[in-house]
């Protein structure tokens, strides 16, 4: 069974790297296509897979087709490959990672029912630590479900959600790396103001965020409990937490996520 990527940008590259690292597919079983021969050549050299500029060749030869193009180009790509997919739709599984394009919209563009999964990975997938929401149409088989999850888990964690919760996922995970980067930058700026070299400030701030997240995931303890572990009576941490509460950090974060969710619903 071949897997084909239409679109070979950063997210597709993260997926291909994860798939090869986990041994889900061999190089000879992966095919890809993109707009330029320059990109295709770089992908061939980087991963050793077959890559070119012919989207129809990818759609025809692969049994699993990953639509990894930007949402603005998705309709154009579907129009180009539609007949090849619909003619053999019982033999092909389609996976879309295009933001803002629902399964209903995708099927409407194909003008036929499909074995279809809609997935939303976030940018930490680029370093093998992605968080991916997986929405499955009722047409997919148990084997399809297992395959989609194994692909998405090859570069991080993946969970199945009903499509109605996709916008909430975007708010809490899809867009949230940007919130975290702002937090890291702000902490590092404060450390620089206190005299620390910037490179070290970024490293300390980033490692603290990484370690804190890992501690929560691996212990399964409530965030409030872990926070209390750091806050000694009359200590430095509780003084900092007091300022964050006074400045409304919780409300600001909640408002930001809500704004993100609302925008996703509009889109």
C-alpha cells in the first residue's frame, strides 16, 4: 500500500519524517508531489522518496492520499485529481490536513462519498512533538482508523474528536504554540532585564516550559497541584503568581482561546 502526499511543505515533511522514523512505510512506498521541481528535488534528496510535480500521478498511484496543501489551493487540487479518486474511491483513503475545510465541504468538492479523515496537526510536529486532532467520517473502516492514528502518532500525540470540537481544538492546541512562544519570549525578556544573556534566557525559559509540560503529562497530576508544589510559604514563586493573578493572566488566556475558537468558527 502506497501513501501519497499532495503538497510537500513543512507539515508534510514532518509527517514523512515521522512515518519513516517509525517504520510505518518504506521509502519506496511513499510518493509526493508539489508545485516546483526545486522542492521535489530537495524532498527526494532529503527523504529518498519519489517526488515530482504531477498531482495526478500521486493520486493515481497511492491508496492513501494526504491532502497537505494550503486551504486556499485545496479546491483547485481536488478539481485536478477528482476523477482519479472517485473512480476508485472504495480503494482509496483520503486524509486532509487543510485548516478550515470540513469533511462535508471536501466531499462536496469531490462530488462523491469518500473514506475520509480530517486531521489538524500543530507546528511542534516539526520536531516530533505534534498534537493532532483526528475527525473520521462514518465511512472509514476500523483499519482506516488504526492507520490514520498510527500516521498522526508517528510525529507526536493524536486523539479522535467529533468534528464539532475541531474549533475548540484549534484554540487550545492548534494555535496555542503561538501563545507559548509569547510567554517564553516575555520570560526571557525579563531575565535579560535582570542581566542574563539572551541566549541563556531563551534556553532556560524554553526548557522550563518543556519540563513543566512533561511533568504534567507523565504524572497525570492536576496543574493546580503541581503549581502548589513550587509555591513555598512566603517564597519567591508565590510572589510571582500573585502578580500574574493581579494582572489577570487566567482571564487573558481564556479570552485569547475564546477569540481563537470564535475566529475558527467564522472561517
